[in-house]
């Protein structure tokens, strides 16, 4: 109801005021971090775990159930990878609004938003290791000579795109993007619905870089361009390439760009959360078809099971030739303004009272949120998939901190 009140206050405003507000919101969308991690006091939980006075399930319940009760989340599936290699999963809420008995499980499918970028970065690192692409390659080096590029765009390197230091904004700041942004805020329409290859060719001609400092500036469109360059260089559809190089070797059967009929039956219903701003919370939303340009940046589907497989190999807890490649993507590369450090796709932070080092990725798209985080030294990973769009992670970081601080007592539970 609060959101409806804000809607009626803003709607009668003069058109120029509404337009100015919309432009301001688009600017914020393009430049700000947006997502955040809410950290609670971990001491009581850690003490209970160390003394054997609680179970892992009870501690997950403490973090997850309040979000379901408050309707901040409609569906949650949480997976934990423990140091001994065992996996636990916990489901809350309902997969479909029409069936309150349909509980989520480790094979429930969610869109994972920007967690998709991990796979784009991984396939790039693999191709660099194979000598097929160089991080120093520029956009001009890779695209055919007859493809027209702005001067700024032509100079951007592969490394700058994957490390978010190209200077490209989060989203293109254009009138068309503003129109789609407003459609999104009011009716939940796909923010990237117009971004096809024809549009990309035009954007590459006009894109200008205002921030040429080579500092970290998160860019969704940057990863879309990166995937396009990889596709051109390899002369193979990007989706096929990632499946061939990453998903199939790791046996990630439910990590896909488009769902089969059987997978659709296992997909969680998506819902309005913190966004879209002018829609009632928990209204069902249709999954976005991100298209060939933006799918590698934020349009992949997956499950807790598959994402924990990926974490296992990134932590070198399973044997695979891909392990060294995945580990390299977690290495610190670029300092961010908030004190965190960027890897390739990943973010590295120190959180909690003991400054637990967490390597993580948080993603949101349409009506879903996704989180994957790891403690590299303790060999612990947490995945949280949510059927609501929420900027704030209240489970992933907290659970990782608690498990990391009591890791010597986890295997006996």
C-alpha cells in the first residue's frame, strides 16, 4: 500500500517534473551500486553452532523464515556447500502462487540475473588460457573493419569490459532506454527488450565514454558487448560456446539460456519486490527474455544444485581441467569505491566482526534475485535463489559469516 500512495503523489505532477524524475532515476540506475548486503550480529549464532546447541537447518530457518512471513520473499531456495563436500538445501514459501503445497527444492529453476556474468567471465578466461583471445584485444581489433565504431568504443579492451573499467555506464543513457525504464517501473516490462544485434550495431557507432579514468564502473551493457565480441572472435553463437565450454563439462544440466517444457514446470513464479517501484509488491511477473545481446549479462536460468556444482569446482573440491580457470576469475583485480575488490565477474569483500573474506556475486532480474558466495579458504559456499526482486541480500553473507566462524564444528552435524 505504501507504494500505491507514492504512486498517487507522483502521478499528477507536471510532465517536466515527472520527466526530470525519470531521468534522475535512469542516471542512478546507470551509476550506483544499487544492491547491498545487510549484515546482522553473528555472535549468538556462532556460539550456538560451536556449542552444538543448534543445527544448520535451524540457523538457516532464522534467516529465511522472517522474509517469507513478512512477504519480502515468496519463494526461497538456499543451498550450502560444507568443507567436507556435502551439500544441504532448504526450501521456503511456494514455487507457484496457485499451489501453496508446491514447495521449492534444490532443482527449482530461477532466473539468476547478473550471476550470469560469472559464466561469461569464465568462458573468456578459458579462451585466454587457450590463446584464442587476448585481454589486450580491442573492440576494433575483433570486429570486422566494415563495422563502424565510435572512437571511444573502438579503443575499449576485452580486459576493460570484463573488469568493469571501460567507462561504459550500467545501462545506455539514451531516450529509448528512458522510455523502457519507465515501462519497467510502471508495468514490469523488460528493460532490455529492444537490445538486439541491429540495435547493438547502432550503439557501437555512437557510444561515448565520459569517464576515462579506468576505475571500476559496473556495466551491464559492457558484458553484453563482451559476449558479442567473443561470439565474433570464435565464430560460434555465445550460448552454444558457454554450454560447450562450461555447462556441459561441469554437468550443469539446468543452467541454460532458454527452458525446455520440463524445466518450465520446475520454474519458480517471479514477483515484484523492491522494483518495479510503481507496482504492488508480490504481483507475479513474467520472466524476461533477455535476447542475444543481454542474456550473457543477466539472462541465464539455474538451480541451487548447479550453482553449488560451479562453486565446488571454483573451490577445487572436485577434479576438473576447468578448476584453475575458475579459480583465476576469483583473483582480485580492481578496487571499488566502496572498499570491495572486483575479480572477473566476482566481488571480494571483508564482512562481519572478524572481517570474513567473501567472494560473491549478487544478481537481480525481472522478479528474481540470486546470490552465490564462497569462503575460499574455508571451502564453504552458499547459494540463495529468491522468487522476488530484492536489492538487499539478508541471507547469503550472513550465513557465510556464521558458517565460516564455526566451520570446525560443521562436519559433525
